[in-house]
């Protein structure tokens, strides 16, 4: 008898986040590659189904639901999940058919994944409707999820505070990884030209909503005496002027700041491979997607000293408080540069989607 693990792949049909879409695809590919004997992987997706361009070979089947993602999310948040069926269900995100079920007698499991807690840590960055939806979803997760995956122990501790320890027995820590196959492309120089970027710069990430983190990063650039350009990744469309204003307030001329949106894995790798250093200035407990990408290409990293950064980056970063990032950046660009490059490459070996997939299979076997 074949045991099927059914993965919710809404992000491949109608992505709300490029990082979640990449993580969903990368984990699913790894689950297929590491499936134990007698097990396979299928998909649960909203209409119109997974596009051919997704390139997910090896799925045993696809349960295509009758509604699109927006309607599906609204339905599942109300506990209405027609057409989903029973079995082992794994969601690489927080969206899942969280309904009352009998795990023991019906062999029905539901596991969800939380990558960030912005609705509780920085609610001012989100629309009120999204905050309410996130909090309602956490209530359903608390009641109906059989396990909740978070990427770090630091987030597990923060989630225990947010959920008032109601989820403590359900939480499992399984880290993320760079996008599958992330590496510096052979045409990196050409990609930089296509993106209209200089050949050397410092890199940050985030939009105007995370103004405190950007301000700390820009201030560090000025304090360190860096006289070159700065590239800011993951800037939402339309927020470029606001990012330039934050830079100007820190003393960084607008002409030196290059804002770019969410790039595909090859463009990101090309950009990061030409950066002199990456500044991870966000203090939230989110999984640090871009910092992990920076590890993968052996880039020196300067990070705000937080439990998440310490756990994920270990000794492959120069740490400092937000107000002291400039001194850490000076070291990362100077005497510590080569050491941090070597340590970044070593640390990157600890993150792989196949390892995460093995732990996901083990979790479902445990349940």
C-alpha cells in the first residue's frame, strides 16, 4: 500500500510571496527525491492548477480544487474545506485546510509551517485586514494542526509567547535553505548589466515598511565610510522613492542607492556575488531569506545581533547592535572580509532542502 503525502502548493499557482513560492517548490522537489520506500507525493492546489512552467516532476497526482486561491484562503480560514479529502497533508506555509479531524482513527494529519510573525512583531507594517486574518489563522492552527513547523528555535520561543504556550507541544523546528540549485550563474556580469547595476556595491534587503531596519543599514554604510553604491533588494514596486528618502535621511545620496524588486534566484545570486558585503539589519524573528542566500554565495555578512541571526548565521557574520553596525561593517570590509567569506561558505553547507525533507518525512511518521 502506497502512503501519499499531500502538499499544499497554492504558492505555485497564485504566489503571495516569491520566497514562499520558492520554498514550496524547493521543499516539494526534495520530498519527492527523499520519499521513503512505499511513499509518494501529490499536490493540493487551487484553480486553475499548477502551471507547466513550475517544473515539478514526480508528483503522483494533483487535487485541483474548484476555487481560486483568494476564495480558497477565505474558505479554509472559516474551516470549510470541501473536496480536500483525508490523508497526510503538509503545507509549506500557514495556509492549510485546518478542520476538526481524527488523526488516530482516520489517519488524517495536518502540518503547517510558519516563516514569520510580522502580525505580532511589526503590525504597523501590515494592513489591518491582514493582521486580523493572521491572528484568526493562528487560532485555527492552535486548535486543528497536528504539528507546526518553524525554521528556528528563536521563532519557536517567540511563538510560545504569542500563542501563550498553547502550541508548545506541537512545534517542531526545521530550517529552510537557499532556493534549490542557487549558485552564481556563468552570466552574472551580463545579468548585472541587464539590471543596470554597478560592478561593486553593498547589499541590503527590504522595503519602506521596514524603515527602521533600512535606516540602520544606511547609517552603517555612512559610518563605515563606504563611498560606493548600495543595492537594496526586495523593494515593493512604488516604494523606491521612500527608500531613497530613508537613505538621504541617513546621509546617503540618492544617486548611490539602487532599489530592485524581488529577483529570481539567478539574478539574486548574480547580484549578491558582486556585493562587497550584505547587511542584515532586520530585528524580527523571520527566517532571514536573503542572509541565507548570501551564505550560499560566500558573501561577508554584517547582522544585527538577534537570536535568529546567531542561530542561523552562527560565526559566519559580524554582529552588532543596530546603532553600532557601522563598526562591524568596517571590519567585514577590512580585516575580517576573507575570514567571513570562508565561514559563510562553510555555514551554507548546513542548509539543504533534502535534509529538511528527511525531517518532514520523519515528522509525519512520528505523528
